[in-house]
């Protein structure tokens, strides 16, 4: 009997959900398609219908984990472009808070991130994953850098760090906090413990008063 599109999508979701369980339990390298199929309650052929191999399943989970960051970034850039009176650093803090809360309120994202950061043994066949994760981190860093650079043009940035260095430091702060939380989620509240660090850092590089632009300074 031919499966409907809805049934096919349901099977695909079952495979992905099962893969999360199996990857967390066994690690990515030791997990097999047979184990994933068994956990999903489907045949191995049903898994192959949707995914070429284990790496393709892993890539699908990876995209699912990283996509919300892109959405948060797009909303942040659109808001700053539409409202030139906003303080970019304050808006960046709000966006980071939203992203952290998404991890805490959507267990699937945190479970996938645990696989990516804690349960993935990066063997040679997983090198494309390393590359994609590096690209995702660089994209987030570039977002931070663009917002911090915008703060500079709006006179909201103190002369402490360049936008590039500030963005790199902020990325390491956020990623380090998330990793610490993933190691002991029952002992920490991600947003509550991370946001004071983020706010303190942004306060350090920011200024409370808008400074005159270079053109205004020359004309004074």
C-alpha cells in the first residue's frame, strides 16, 4: 500500500526521535541504523527511504538544532534596521536571552546539542559535521560582530575591544555557558546563570551615552 505524505513524514519524525535517543545512549560512532530502526519501530528499509546513512540523519538533527539561531538573528537584524533609535547592545542581549530560553523550553534542541557537543566522536567520516559546526559558530559570531559594529556607529560602543574581538569573546562566553549547562542541566538554570554574564560583558564594552559620530565631532 502506498504511504501518504503525512504517513511518510510521521515515519521520518519517528526515525529522528529514535536517533536522538540512540545517539545519546550509545554515542554517534557506536550507534547503528539497525538500532535506530528498532527504536523507531520501523524497518531498516524505512530508514533508508528517508536517509542515505547515519551521517545524513545526524546532519538533519544538526540543522534542526541550529536553525532557530538563524531565525533569531534575522529577527534581530530586521528590528535594528527598522528602528534606528534602539540600542543594538540591549537588543542583542534580548536576542541572546530568547535563544537561551529556547534551549530550556524545547528539550529536543538541548538533547540534540548534547549529542553534537558531548556524544559525538569526530571520526574521519564525521569531518563534514565538524565543518558545519564551525560554520554555524562563525555565522553566530558574525551576527554578534555586525550588531556590535552597529552599536559603534550609533555611538553606543566604548573604546575597549574591536567589534571582531568583542564578538569572539561573546561567542565563547555563550557557548561555554551552554556547554557547562549541558553537562549538568539539573544543577543549573541556563538563562538565569548566563544572562548576568552576558549583561555584564555588554555593559563593559558599551557606553550609556550616545557619542557624536566622526562627522559630528569634526563639525563641532
